[in-house]
C-alpha cells in the first residue's frame, strides 16, 4: 500500500493515505475484502437467516464493492458451500440473461426448479439504482462498507452514504410486504476487538448528519 511499516496498524484509515507519496488505498481495501473471516461470516449469516423459522425459502441480497473485486470474493465464498451457492451477474451475461437472473429475486417461486435455485443474490453497489427487489426480499447484507476515493481528503462520505442508502432502497421501499427489513453489515475487528477499517467506514457512512445530507442531496 506504500504506508510505512512503522505507522501501519489495525486502525489505519483512508485519510492516512497520501496518493502524492505513492500510497495506494485500493490495496488496503482489497486486502480488507479478502479477509477469510469476512467470507466465513457471510456464509454464517446466510445460513442463519435461512435457518430461521419461516425463512427457508427467503431470498437474500448481498451488496459488494465491485471496484475492489469484493463481488467475486463474496461469490467464491458462497459457492464453496454446496447447500448454499448464489446467483451473480457475470460481466459476460447478455442483458436478457441479467434480467432473467434478477427476475428470480423479484418474483415468487412457482415451479420446483424455482425452489431449488440459490437463495442469495450477489450485487455490486453500482447496481444499486433502479432495481425493485422488495416483493421477495427482506434481508440484505453489506459485505464491506463502501469507500470511493484515493485516500487523504479525496473521499466523499455523503456520496458513499447516498449509494448505500440507494442499495437499502432496493428492498426497503413501497411494496415491501414484510413489516421489518433486516440489514446486516459485516464488521471485521482486530484480534482483541480493536477498531479497524470497517468500524471507521461504517461509523462514517452511518453518521446521522451525513445521512441527512445524502437524503437532501437526492431530493
């Protein structure tokens, strides 16, 4: 990442990166997404949701940051579990193929083939706008918190918070038949519970003032 070893720590933040000094925050973000414990937690969360009473046929949406390869990492973690698996939008899919995959999570299962399909859809935050998934989905997982920038002061928490809100809005919107929508955020901590990158970014993206500015900017 270019950061001096003497100042590296679990608590390092994107603001500590200086692109003019050759620092590369994308390496930190990629390494953070690749942590094995993150993939294990994703699998555990999905299994727990589907094991709850009345949830065995639920459909789960996982949002990831495709810019840092997090979608592939999440997909690979889920596909290792034979009884779980997932659906993802491949870059080589035609528009028709993508729409068909999305439809599995927009409409109720009808046939036995429908019921045998994976219960988890992996999307990128870039897919957040325009999808209506509320009719069949009430559980969402953010695989990593979103950060777009090169470090230092280049990040825009209002924009990142707005994108996360758009993702939540794919499920939490008019037409949602469930009384509650559940959002799970995977937060990786240090070996002794130390605050790490996830903690900082989640706090940043869920700050009440930041969210209010994001809402006002979208209005």
